[in-house]
């Protein structure tokens, strides 16, 4: 072999040697990307598993207990009435509950009475209580049903049921609540002194 043969230019692009070089080069490029894809998928599953696992470790809050403390008539129109409902919110958890939203339906004597929503944030301390005022609305039909029931005679007590959902700030959850109680319409006799 002469020195001229050893210093030849590489084969042209269309030649068989360059085709083999392209094949081996493209295989080197394809194989790592094929290996990267399962690694990426496995990494995504691992992240999802860890996030889900951490969320499972957070304590699931007990729903707050809500009771009706007072109902005040705020505005009367022919077809709609507006009330201010004072709710007592009790937190049975060992950590504060941040409430960012509330929707509810109030029934009195097993009849729909009023419903409302609120987006006023409030934080109820751990094992603590807060009193919040929320607006509620009832229509003419609900009021007529209540008047019809009262026409049968004024009861000593009114039964109520308060159902709805509370939206918690952290963790971001919607927690249902369903509370019942009674409101006395007759004044309690004074307690006897000792």
C-alpha cells in the first residue's frame, strides 16, 4: 500500500462505509433515548407515589361541629327573606382549622327553611370554638310552609337540621357536616339559688 492510498479522503457520503457509520451512529442515538423513556416513566411513578404517601401521612381532620346559635331576620321582601344566621363552629381536632368556604341548608321542623354560602375565612383554634355570622335566604314557599306548621299550634321547641360542606384551607379538603338540634321557644325557668 502506498502512502497515497493511506491518505485518501474518506469515502463519499453515498458509499457503503458511510451508510454503516450512519447506522451505527443512529443506533447509538436511539438506544439511550429508549433507555431514558422507562427511567422517566419510573421517576414519574416514584414522585406520584411519594406525594400520595406524604398526603396519606397527614392527619385527616375530623369535621367541625356546627350549631345554630341565633337567627335574625335582616330583610323582608315579598318573595325572599334574608337572615343572619349565627353559627357556633367547634373544632374537635388537635390542630387549628382554617375555613375558607361554607355552603349549607337549614331545615326547621323537617321543612326547608333557608340556605346560604359564605367565603369569609376564619381559623378555629385547636379544640376551640368560633362564632361566625353567615347570610341565609329563604323564599316565600319556605316561609308559608313554616307558617302553616305554626298554625297547628306553637310548639315548645323547634327542631333544626343543618347540612352542608366546609372547605378547609390546609389541607385543601371539602368536609361534609350534618348537625341537628332543638331551639326552645319557651323561656327556661330561673335557676333556684342555693
